[in-house]
């Protein structure tokens, strides 16, 4: 699947993307991606293999002009009926988005996320999309709000991705945002 926007092509990862992936994941910008850190070009190669296997829901965000991979966006289907068994619809998605720091502040994340939400709602059967973001991640919160997502709640000391210097868990305050398909359709119709 290839998604085209004004300035971007969202496409599956492919062999050859290793250097671009390494560029933005050698030092993950936020604690919630600490476990995605790549320590070497070899790890980047393994990272590309993993992403190729998840091609249907994991997209490389590339610039139309140069083909460079400037980040990624992904989300996997989850059931909204935890006890519904294997036939329950997987209509809930939680996106993960990240851009190379050099390419932030240019509207690329919003452009990619709009197209990705449209894909999830119109082609992948999404009913609800929710996002978690840490309370100090103002850029991600701003992106959620531009996308028309509602702030649903703040979870205090909800999760720990890294340790404090003394080895104890460093807990983060997490904000949850969400948008339903009907809200997305109304939001995009009025835009
Ligand atoms: C979160 C993240 C993806 C947001 O990226 P971003 O580049 O800040 O987001 P946007 O695409 O919305 O662009 C931001 C700004 O670019 C500006 N911009 C510059 N040129 C533009 C253009 N041609 N068109 C549109 N906007 C443009 C806009 O003014 C916009 O700011 P505004 O909304 O206040 O007007 C990015 O900060 C990131 O990768 N962070 C690290 C990973 C992360 O935190 N992921 C989320 C974990 S919860």
C-alpha cells in the first residue's frame, strides 16, 4: 500500500532504508521510544526487516522530492471487545509517529497523520483511534489536537520507560487522546 500526499509518500519500509532509520533512531527523542533505540547499523538492518514484516500497518514517511525516509507512522488493529473472542472486530488503533528531528516543524507529521488516519478509518475498518502521549511532549499533544482528537484523560505516574539514576523506575504522566470515525469524518468535512 502506498499513500501519497502533497509532499510525501507513505510506503512500506524496504531494504536500503537502514541509514535513514538509523539516523532518527540512534537517539530516540522521547522516553516512550527508548526501547526502539538502535545501537549500530546492524541493528538498523534488523529494524528494517521487522518493519518489512509489518508492512500493512507500518509506513515509512518519505519525501517526494528526494525519496529520503524522514520518519515513520504505524498502528496495529486491536479489539474493542476484550472478551469477544477471535471473531470480535479489531477496529481500534493506536498510532505511533516519529520524525527525524531535522524534519520536524515543517508540517510533515500532520500531513502524514491526516493521510494515515484517512487510511485507517476508510480502508482498515477503524472505529476509534487513540493515542498516548507523555505530559511533557507538547509537540505530540499539539499534533493530536490539530487532528481533532479529544483529550480523554491524564494518567498520573502511569508507565515507566526508563530508570532514574538510582535504578528506580522513572514514571511518566500520560495523556490519552482519541477520535471516533464519525468525529473524523465531521472534522475533515469542515476543514
Ligand atoms: C510529534 C512529532 C511527530 C510532531 O512533529 P511536528 O513536525 O512538530 O508536527 P507538525 O507536522 O504538526 O508540524 C509542526 C509545525 O510545522 C509548521 N510548518 C512549517 N512549514 C509548514 C508547512 N509547509 N505546512 C504545514 N505546517 C508547516 C507548522 O506551523 C506547524 O506548527 P503549528 O501546528 O503550530 O502551526 C515530532 O515532534 C516527533 O517526531 N517527536 C519525537 C517522537 C514523538 O514524540 N512521538 C510521539 C510519541 S507520543
